C-alpha cells in the first residue's frame, strides 16, 4: 500500500495554471446562470482572479507541493508500490487441509449489501491498562464488493492486534488498502480510482462498520467507472470522499514509505504537511491554498516577463504567498516540535539512538519577496518560501537520508508513525487505525517485540506477514488470506 500516491516518476517543476482558467465563485455562478460559455479574459491586473477565491481550490493539475525541484515528483496521498524484488519474506510452509469458505456464485454483486459474515475469534492479547485512557477507532465489519482481488468479502474484525497472513500475492495488501479507502476515501497505492475496481467489473464498494469510542461509525465508499467516487459517513453523503480523512484517522506503513527518509525534500514536505492535516483537520487545506498562490504568482511572473501583463499583476499573489507561507511555516514548526520528543523516544526503543528531527523554515515576507523580484522574473518562479524547505532526520548527527542504512531508514519511518499515532490520540482524543504492511520482514526478534508491545498500547492494528510465527505475541485475531478469500484461523 503507502500513500508514496503516493511511486515516483520524474516530473518537471510544477507549472502554474493559466490565470484565465481560474474563476471566482461568483463569476462561475453567474456564467452558469446565463447558460453560456464564459468569454476569454485578458491578462491585465484587473482581470486576475481574486486570490481569496482560490481558497480550498486547486488550479488545473495543481498538486499540494508547489516546490518540487526537477526529479522530485510526488502524487498526493500515494506511496510507491512495492516491487517484486522487495518481497523479502519467506513463503508460507505447507499447511494441512482446511475446509475453504464456499465461494458465492453471484454474477451480479449487490453493491449495497450490508456487512456481515461469520465471526472467527481467538483469545485476546493482554492490553496495558493505560491503553484505555483514550477512545479507539475500531473497525468491526468489512464488506467488499468488486474491490481489487475480492469479488465479495464479508469479514468481522476483532479489536486490538489483527495478524493477516498468507503468501505473497494472495491479497493481504489489497485488504489493507480497502480499509484505507474506506476510512480515508483514497488509496495510498494509486491515484487512479479505476484500478481499485475488480478487473472486468464496472463498480466497486467498500463498506465498514465500527465504533469510535462509544459512538457507532458507518462508512461507505463506492466507485463507478466513469462516474467517480462517492462516500457516506453515517448515512450522510459527503461532498468529496477525501473528506473522510478529516473525520477518521488512519496511518499506514509500507516498505515504500522509506521514501520519506531516502527521498528528496518534496517527499518530506508532503509527508509532514499531511501530518498537519491529520492532527488539525481545519489546517488541511493550507498546503493546497499556499501551492495555488505560488502557482499563480509564478504565472504572473512569466506573463510580466513576457510583456503580456504589468508587474502590478504580481502584487496580489506576492501578498498571498507571504500570508499563507507564514501560516504554513508556523504549522510545520509546531508539528515538528510536537513530534520530536515522541519520535526520539520511539526510535531509541527500536534501537536507533539519538534520533532527531528539525525544521528551520523562514516565513517569506513581503519585503523579502519584493527584494528578489528581478531574480524571480528572470527565472519565472518564486525562489523563496516553504515550498523549498526540508525537514531533516538525523541519528547521532548523521543525515539518515544520505548516511542511514536501509534498516535505519525503516526504523525511522516506524518511529515517525508510532510518534504520530500517540500524538493523534493525545490531540484528537482517539487512537488511529494502524495498517502495517510487510512491517516485520526486516526486523530482528527484539525489534519485533518492541513494535508489538507498542501497538498493543494504541488502537486497532492490522499487520501483514507471510507466516504467523513472524509475530512474537499472540494476536487478538489471526486471518489467513488466499486469492479472493479471507478466513479466521
């Protein structure tokens, strides 16, 4: 799964949307009411869209990080897909004969069917008493229709730690991906929603039921080819499926998440900006708003340098870049400060000593932006602001991107995830759902024990592995996956 959307193709620097393609809300409504196509607009300062009208909107093709340098492409919310060569786990040994759950012989799948299924239970693991100090997000039933390799799946989940085992390619990652889609409204593996629908089918559905603390939660995401994606929360339709992420917290690990450490600054900016949204949902649009302002300023710079408009057209966007840039730097500074202590502690537990994170963003002021205007006009882009910043991850003064081993980079990502999970529980009052795909394969027994003990203190966690002995403790539930089927062991 992780994602890392984001995973990466080389892409050029983000280009600005053409100013005439941006409309204020009032203008668009008036044109629709007139029942005709709006006329082309000039490039003068008077015809540039009001910067405030860009809030919560994307320019054409705009992605959150407007500061990618060449070769640092990243897709929103996605992670790199694991390649075959990355599958380091051993295969599952031969098992005795088991009675398979009967396949349902249905040509037409009922997309509106409710969740259900026989519940398979095992003894529950002991959970530390302090784990109940915050509410937990618990997914109790999963209903899939035509999602990835699953034609029809109805599954009950236990609270606590759920271990999902099966050979590579059986569908373990697909199961975790479906939970991410159902709780966040998007896949961490792909931006193409059509890939989520089972091959040969026209529509798919993810339905989840559970609880958050004492409150019941019902989630539904439906996908229809050519029709887009729709989501409901407790029966109420959402404007966009991605709105789920502001309501439900889910964190995911895949081997491709190592890009957060080994990738370029754009990857880390995108990661920590998503952390901002998860910790403070009201701030989630800030990255997009800032990226829109930078893109529009870049477009105004290029028009002015080409003689198509005056320099006066740049000023409104310079003001927006300064205002939103200051807010984004403040948000990043706050998030890094909040995460730092937990990150260092979790890294120390996992055997990564003296782990630190740091961010030294400088808010772009109007004066500083005006002072470098000539250089920006020459380049056609904004050369100052948080879209060019980086977050540094170190261990004992070593930059883990350049000098960390793959094992250390993996521990860094795990420490980040565990620290964020604790911070979400503290700030939002409930522990997030954790989806850990192939997290055990490169951990030694001691680190597996540390990880298992730590996730037991949080909310519901699903971990995938090729065999049950990979986990040093007894899970609350053991699920065995074969192509298209999941059954309780």
